[in-house]
C-alpha cells in the first residue's frame, strides 16, 4: 500500500517538474521572440535614418554644384520664386507637392539655367524621397541670422513616417498613440504625429 502511494507521489512530482520546465522554456521563448522583434524594429529604424541621411546628402551636393543663385543680390528673386533657389519651406502635409518639370536638361531639351536646374533638382529629390522612404517628403528652409536672412544658407529637412517603436501601452482595440517629433517643422499643434525628421544646415 505504501509502495503504491509512493509511486503515485513520484509520478505527481515528475509531472509538476515537467510543467515547470515547460513554463520556463515558454517564458524563455517568448523573451527571445520579443528580443528578435525589437532587434528587427531597430534595424528598420536605423535603415530609414541612413536612407534619410543619403537623401539629405543628395540635395546638399546639388546645392553646392549649383549655388550661383544663392546670393544677396538674388535674394528678392529667390523669395519671390523659391523653387529657383532651393527653397521649399513646407510642413509635412504640404511637402508632398512636387515642383513642376522645368522641361530642360534632358535629352532633346534645352540646357537648364541655374534657376531651372534648382527646380529640377528639387523635383528629383522629392520624387526620390517619396520612392525610398515610407511617407518620405522633404523641405528646404531659409536660415535667419537675427532679423536678416542668410542668402546662401539652407536648412534641409528630410521627413518620413516611422512605425511606433513602443506599442506596449496600447489600450485594447485602439491604435498606438504616435509620438510627436519636435525637430520637425511647425508647432506642436501642426506637426503630424508619427513623422520623423532629419535636419541638416548647409552653407555652400
């Protein structure tokens, strides 16, 4: 009788040990899966930021090559026709607009003037942003020095939509609350949540 009870007790203890082992393994697997997801998310974020930097470098080189219009003498013309002097001072919603094709510089077209080349560069840049970044858009702002505007300085802003990094605080059946990036153009009331921005200042 005692021997039978001992065998049942041993079998029960073995079952508990197996269940505990399975629980520990399950928790470990869940932790490993979480780390893998976090790693993938951070890799995607890093890739997008690297692409944003490449896009900024693209337009910076264009501005350096074609900086003839970025002068004090040309400042009134640049302010009146911003696309001709690498100016597109828009917040995210309006930054989707693509400059019109200046109809120059390509095969069978006349050569571009400096102003037309600037417009084409902006057009190519904005098309590239939309193609290579999720929700990719770009703006170029003038740079002020006190009350005056620096004719040859530009603030380049690359904008894109980035998936929320931490969605653990979600309420049931509700979307994640996307963060606001204060480095983006605009105010807290006008900035678009979930949009990330890379800012670069240049004086060619």
